[in-house]
C-alpha cells in the first residue's frame, strides 16, 4: 500500500513506502538480467520477447496538462506500458532552473500524479537535467543536487533519470565527471532504479556540431565507469532515427557494457518543422528482434497526448504479433482511441496531416478540415483543431531556451 505523510505548513504529501537502494551488480548483457524491482522481459503467447515499454515525456514545446497525462496513463498502462518518466523541456525546474525547488502547487500535483501512475501499475520517474554541473561539481553545486534529490524523493519516485543532454560536452574527461555525478545520486536517491542520458546519446554527428566534438571513446568510458545497475538511454543512429536495427543495438550494447534503454523519438513532433506535422501511423523501422538487445523501449510522445496514443498503441503489437502490419495496427489503435467514425477521418487525412503538414495545406483546405473536426465532440478531434490553429507550434527560441 502507498504510504503518505504530510509535512510542513503547506501540507505537501510525501511518499514514504517501498524504496530500497539500487540492486546488486549483474551481467549487463545477460538476456534475463533486469534491474531490481523491474519487470523482466515478458514473452507473448507466440513466445516472442517483449521488452519493458515506457513513456519518456521529453519533448520541447507546450507541456501537457495533468488531465492529459492521466488520460495517457489510463490508455497505455493496460496496453503494457510499465513506466512514465516526467521530463518535459518546458519544466524549467528540471532544466535551466534545476537548483530551484518546484513551487508547492506543482510539487503536490507531481506527487498526486506519481501516486496515480503507480496505482495504474506503472513506475513513475522524474528526469533531472543538472545544467553545467559537470563543469564545477563541488561545493554549492553538490549541495544543490543533494537538496533536489531529497525534494524529488519527497514527491515519490520509483525511477530517477539524470539527463546530460542539451549541453556542451567537449571535455576529455566528460565521462569521468558524469559518472561521478551519477554515483553521487546513487548514494542519495531513494529511487530503486537510476537512469542516465549521455550528452552524446546517439551516433548522430549533429550532436558534435551543436555541442562540440565528443571525447574519444566517450560511450565506452562512460559505460565502464557506471555501476552495472544504471540504465542508459540511447536514441539510435540518429537523434530522430528512421530505423533502429539489432545490429546497431548490439554494437551499442558492446560499447556501453550493457543493453541500452531506447529513447525512441517517435511519435514526438516537437521543433519548428516537426510541430507542423501530426505523427499518427503505426511504428515501423523497429523490428521485434530488437528486444534481444534492449533493456527497455521508451517513447518520447507527441505534443498531442491523445492523438499520440494511436502510434503508441501499435508498439506492443509490433513486439507481440508475428504478423504485425503497421496500417492494420493503426486502424485498430485509432478506433480504440477515437472511435470508428473519427478513426476513418484520421486515416483519410494521413497524407495531409502527417506527410504534407500545415505548411503545405492551403488556407481553404485547412479551413475545411477545421470545420469537419470542430463538428466532432471528442477530445481527439479537439486536438486536431488546436493543431490546425497552430496551437502546438514550437519555435526555434523554444528549443534554444527550454
């Protein structure tokens, strides 16, 4: 049973049950190895392995409402998703202002959502990006991190994710510095699983152009220095990978000395270009054979929480169904999320909404589509209308400042 107590004049709820230190070391490439308290890889009736599935809320742009998050958990938990990591770029208290505690109302909302997520059968985690702490990890920086870890423990987290993305990393001893921060967190957090995202979380050279050249053998060095129980997020050969294959994942597992947790940047549609498109089709380019080389598979969701459940629901089918077909899976998922008439409308508009995008829709076609969806009383239709109105637009400034 979840245990809560109230402390302080604000009456914030603190979670006080079910924690232990990180689990013991294990062979990180053992196909049956799993972190302590984590679900092991499951198998379907057809004996196909299915990795642990999760949501990493890690997009740029406007953040979801709490009601939207609850709706996503209610939809995806029964489908087999087992974790929810809260890390939206718009939450400055986890990024640019990471040293500052969440305001009381937001901390209480996080605590409630953590409890609700756990009650739905999913683990709850928070992703903290300690901007530039690796440059001066001493004195006040260490004290600030210790304070923030205690505050996140008070919210009630099962998983802690320390994210080193979106900051300069061209330091020869980067891996050593970051591993020291992770070890510091492991000694203090009450979370039972610890994740990290490297500064260079993909082989994509765009990261070197933006954040400086990666140190030689950075990934190998980081994997060697991290405790084997620490989970490592990885996006693939590209930041937004078109395909993720077993050969690549086996290579990454060898370099890291452990199987990676896939941070899959699909169906996320943040950024100035992607936010003008809806990502609705079922998953492709991720063969079920990847399960052998994954510790888990988390998706970075779309800006549209309910619409994003459509592709999200196809991922469990991809792993479980030997005869998986992405369009058939789309139709099943769209009908489950939106109902049959609205699902048919979305399928008819796939070319316009997903492939062409807002910039290639004429004002007349855009207005006609808006009128059709505005006439439908459904939260999924409301998200389409909001997108057609430009309500999910993400600017270059958003990406640079969040």
